C-alpha cells in the first residue's frame, strides 16, 4: 500500500486462518446525563439482511450448506493484513457503531499508525449496504483536508470491508470533555475554527456531513478533525433533504419538525451545539423531551449556561448565530468564518 489512497481485494482463494479473538468487549464510554447516544433516522428501516433461509424439508443439509454464510471477524484477517505490511492491535476497540468496529494498526510500509474500520456486510440493512455505505466511501475519497479525517485505503475480503484512515491518538472530543470538563473559551475557539474550515471545505464540494457531534470529532496532536461520514450526502443544486438522520440533541429545528431541510445549514446548527457543549460541558437541549417541546426551547433559546462558566459576548453571539432558529437566516459555513469567536483563531490553525 502506498501513501496514496488505494483499494485492494484479497483473493477469495486466500482463505484466512481462523484465530481466537483476543480483543475484549468494548463498552462505549458513558455520557453525562444530557448527552445523546442514539442516532435517529425516520427513513423506513429494513431488517437485517438474511444470512440463511428456511430449507426445503426434502433437502435440508444440501440447502443449508449453500445458503449459510460463514461469518468472519477481523482476527481472521490478521495474516492478510501482515502481508500488506500492517500489524493489527485488536486488544482494544477505538470505537464501534451499529455495523462496524474500529481498531488500531501500524502501517509498516508507510511508517504510520492508522485506524481500521471493519464493516461486516452481512450485518448491514439493505439501505446501508446499497445507499449509505457506497455514498460514504464515494464522498470520503473526495475529501482531502487537514481538518477532516483522511481515508487511506479500502480493502474487501469475504463478507468484510476494511477502511484504513488517519489515527487520532487522543480519542474523540466527547471523551475528552467527559474526562476534563468544559474547554476554555480560547482553545474551544481554536477547535471551532478548525472544524468550520473542514466543514466549509465539505460544503464547497457540495457534500453535507449530517451527523456532526462530539463523538465524531477526533483529537490529534495539534488540531481536531471531523470524522464518521456515514450519513454524508452529495447535494446538487441546493437540493433539500428528507432523510432525518443524526443525533437528536444536535439536530436543527427543521429536522425535529420533520420538514425538508437544507443539510448544509443543519450542519451549521449542529456545529453550534458542539461549540456550546465544549465551553459549558452540558447539552443545550434535553433529547428526552418530545420533539415539539425541544423545538419550542430552541425557538426561545431556553438553554442554561452554568453560573460557574464565564463566556464572552463574542463566544455566546457566535454559537447563537449558528443556532439561529429559522434556517433561512442562519449563516452558511463560509459566513461563520467571520464570526467573532472563530475569526481570531484562523491564523492559529495548523495543517494537522
């Protein structure tokens, strides 16, 4: 594998040697009480793809052999990774989603540490397999920016897809805030300027993220980067979206109201919520409340900034501008670069 993005397929004749997993079960880190953990999507959800069918009573043994799919785990491909010059570390998962798990690996050929996202195709719903996953990979290949987690390579073997990507040694922003509390306004402003640069780049390429939240922001040594492009969408001619996906507590009012929305402007709202959480160590709105109640709270800006947290007018006015209730009055990601909390830190940005 070279330093350029690559795609490879391990031959189906190259059967991986089954190995016993050494990895422990990963428990996703707990959240503070008001932080959402669930994603929602009001698109019709299909059941898991069937991996077996009911055999005909007269040919049970023969049909089972033909219809049952062998299930693989990442440990089964350790030797295949080694032949690519990569040493897997499966002792601890970096993260996990409904259909994937993320591990750490050392890329000996390119002398770098990478993250490996392992996706079990047999676990995917038809929507994810046929629409969201191909869209994620297609859009991700187009994104080359210092403030977006980069895709290095894609490999396919048996029922698995592996995506290797940049590795952030400091974990995600949610864990950082949980362990360290709120981030001081100046450093949070630096983070916001970097994230907005990454988001503006995506939007200029007509790609919306649609799932911006602290869990999907990764800390590197000198910057933060947006990650997890599972809900990205290429948006042509300012088309509106009717796929209501993402995390409820980060969702713009138009999504909670169930009306068609501009995904670029909903991204801006979500990043505004990220900014609020970074400096206050709390969510502005409680996802446990009904959607219509949250919408009214959003309309009236009824959130609480802890009395122990001092924020400047520049900071408050900036995230309030990003969380403008009416989408048509909300600034674009390009407009947000001129916000008083973000602009002073643009010159501090590093390439990552």
